[in-house]
C-alpha cells in the first residue's frame, strides 16, 4: 500500500470521526430498541440449558467483510488499541469463531465495530421495529453500505446529514 499524504491522512481521520459519531447514534438507537437480550439471547440460553450462545456472531465478520481500504485499516488500528487484537482474546469453550465474542457477555466492542456488525439486525428484529414501533426505515443493507461509505468518504455530505437525522428520528419513536 502506498504511503498516505498528509491530506489523505487528515481525510481518513475526519471520515473515522464521522463513522464513530454515527456509531454512537446507532448505539443509542439499539439501546432504546432493547430487543436482543429478552427476545433472542435469554430464550436461546434457556433452550441451551443456560450454556453460552453465539446468536448472530457466527463469523469473524471483521475479517471477512471489511474492505481493503486505508480508512478500514485506521478503524482496525483504533479498535485494537482500545480492545486488543483478535489474537489477544481466547475463551475456554468459545461459542463463536469471532475472538471478540465473550461467551458470557457478548461482543467486547462497545465501539469501533465493523460496519456489518454495527448495522446488522436480523429479520425478526426488523419485523418488531415495523410491527411494534412503526419504524419502516431501518434497512440493514442500506445502513451497512452507508456506514462503509461514511468510512471511505464516498457518502455525499447531504446524504450523510440525512442519514444521521434518520437515526435520530427513528430513536425518538421509542
Ligand atoms: S440481531 Fe437478531 S439474531 Fe442477533 S442477537 Fe439480536 S435478535 Fe438475536
Ligand atoms: S465483532 Fe462483535 S458483533 Fe462482530 S461478530 Fe464479533 S462479537 Fe459479534
């Protein structure tokens, strides 16, 4: 990979800042939704005799889905600075191939997740958003691509602002 110029590097930092700001908004949205624990994790634990479950963390998504792009590399560096490298984590009887998945507490990454991990809501969760909260605008693939483009700097300014506003509007519905 070519060395980055000063302006490229500033551009990447600014994209990362936007990405993390969007991640904070999405995390607030997910906390308000508060779906996974009671509707999926707890029933799955019960079914599994209270042994840990992986739920939807079934792959090393950070490895399989992240783009080969300097901004993704910067996200990875910051993630590893804050939460350690994948190989720093090992769990007795792991239930997910993803090293960041603590079998008892779920994902270790309270921030700096990969776009796919951050955007994902399963079809059951999307159904619940529609049926019980009147939220029809959460399109998992759309959110995933928007997050990728925020990070790579390909999402036009106006779309970025509209995207942020749409997350805030959805969050107010709870
Ligand atoms: S997104 Fe769906 S599958 Fe994943 S933990 Fe939440 S409810 Fe479970
Ligand atoms: S990084 Fe977190 S959300 Fe993504 S697969 Fe691993 S444990 Fe799951």
